[in-house]
């Protein structure tokens, strides 16, 4: 497998100096600094207007090259900005770099999403459904089998007991999702859409007025379960906003509730694992995600789902 040495600031300046025509030969070059929470030495701010992303190995290279084509495919279908590549090439033999124009704004971790922002998210979810499976597969977007909600529920039940001992969670809250309920909320086999699959707070560009202005990092996109993106939004903006956006996008109760419970079970499992020393995500972030995912919403009062509810 192609593996490059860890890039340094000098490596990054050497790549972007000629591209942006900044700095005389031998001069200091543009200001560069790593994006510590999104790839460390593999993702860099370049000045105030660009982001440089470097593939670290062959697998990342394939995903970055696919992302360039996928962003062009998605862009006409969604109402929010998708990053535009200013330049791309190889920074090391067989490994691609992409220099993207910065999408201005903060993140969903910094700004709350407004009601109009929820409509932006609805447009995003609806636009992804407009991309056909054939179009996505032509670009090499892989298919991903839906996760078993019942298996995830069992993992969450065990994790909740560990969180209870740390005074972090009340296990009876999981009783709302019964084993029959988890089976009822299984993914529908015929439904597979283009899924961003990483709609985390740091990947949503949100303005100070609560509008969603852009969506970053399309490298993990798959053809799969749309409830995964609903779950991602529940972690990023809260269950209420996520379900309202999905409903506006045309999703019914089944995928909305499935996404809600995927998010809730994930937050319990991930927080328990982190408290036991696994993973590197900050505990405050994981606690915020748990709080957002466990917001009570009106849709939870639905007790019966039509078999054709999609």
C-alpha cells in the first residue's frame, strides 16, 4: 500500500505556493495550520480562503478522487454549498491532494440551526434522494447494508448499565425501544439512497442567523439507509430539528424513528466506550451528542406504523 511520510507545514507551503502564487521563491509562503479536529496533519487551513486535504494512503486516495466527482454530481440537487476544488494533483506518488475554496460560516457545534435552517436540511435530504443509484454507482460509490437496530439496542442496554455506574445515564430511558419495536423499525430492504453518512456538527456549515450554508467531507458517502443521515442530524442539531427536516423532505414515521433510535443507541455506546478509555473524541462533545439525541419529540407517541410508510 502506498504510504507517505507525515506532511509538515513546509510540505504544505511547497504545494500551495505555486497554486496560489503567494510568496516569492524561498519566502515564507502562505499561512498554513493544521485542522486538528478533522485529520490533523492531513487537513490544513491555507490562509483564510482555502483548505488543503492530503490523502494519507491508497484507500484515502481513492475516496478523495471519488469525492471530487461526487461533489459535482450532488451540487445541482442540493440547496446548500458543496465545496469546490480550486486545484488537485498528487502531493506524493500515487496520493492526491485537493485544495478547496473555504465555505464561509461556523459549524453546527457553534451555531444553532433556525427553522429556515431546518428547511435547508430538508432540501439536502431531498436532494440526495434525487441522485439515482446508477449515477452514484458509476462513480464508484459503494453500497452499505443497513445496521441491525435490534443488535445495536442490545449493545446500548449493556452500555447504559456501565453509564449508570458512572452516574451518566438512566438505563430505563432505553425501555422505550422494546425488542419488538426495534424489529418493527428495521430498514426497508428496497430503500437505498445516496447517504452522506457523516452529517456531524463539524461538517455542517451554519451561519450566525441559523441557516445551513454548506456540507463538507463527502468521502464516506454510500448508497444505503437514509435513516443514517437522519441519525447524524439528530447528533448534530438535535432530534427535534432532525425529524422536522426529514419530515419536510418527505420521509415518514418509520425512517424518522429509526434514525432517532440509531442516534440514541450510538450515543450511549460511544460515551460508555470513551469513559472506559476507548477512542479520542472529547467527552463534552459526546455528552452534547447524547443530550441532543435524547430530546423528547412528539413523533415518539406514534404507536403503530403502516407497513407502506417509507
